[in-house]
C-alpha cells in the first residue's frame, strides 16, 4: 500500500476533528497518523492525515468530502517529491550505552535521560523511514516503550 498524506487547513472549532475522523471511518480507511496543530493564523488549525491507500480515486474522494465541510478552508494531497514529511519518536530502551553510541553517526538522536546504566530515554527525529531504520538497527527487542508524534508534512 502506498502512504498518502493529506494536508488540511480548517477553522479551529469544537467538533471539527470528530467530523474529519468520522468521515474517514465511514470510508473504512485506516489512518496511519493524524497530527493537528495551530497554524500561523489565529483561529486556523493545520491537520496532517496519513493513510495507506493505492487507489488515487479513493484519496480524491476523501479530499472532495473534506472540502464540503464548512469549517475546511483548504485541503490537498502532498506528494513525497515536493514536500517534507517528518516525525519525532521518544523511545525508552534497555541497551548498553556503548551499543547505543555506535548508531550516533548514522542517526539523529538525543539522549533525554539515563535512568540507569542500561535504561535510556532518547528522542529521534526525521522521516518515518529514518525512525523505523533506527529502531531496527538498535534492535526492537530492546524497546521498553515508544511514543511517536505521527507525521507532519510541509510543501517545499
């Protein structure tokens, strides 16, 4: 399945997020991530939705349905070749510090806390593929807990 990213700007009103999620649920799409934040304009929210969908028509249908909401100002699909997609993960690992340091050259991460000699809480930022690569390289068996923000996207 192809990962699709939809960017929407909408009025910051109660219930709008629920309307969007209900629309996506009715269409039976599996949302990978849903990230909402304020925009540079007061009263306007910025929503990034990532879905797994190969069918272009289905993605266009979601966009057309979102455009019908009175609270939606604009909505469009962002394509990987003309946009940036990034996320942040906070990961609690049970791993030797020396083992962790071997990955510093290839991955952008910051040690936030060291609970004990082998328990580290780190932050890793970058593309979803970059974060997944880091987790695989370190070893998913060492992960105690993980929190990921979900993708945020911006046109170039």
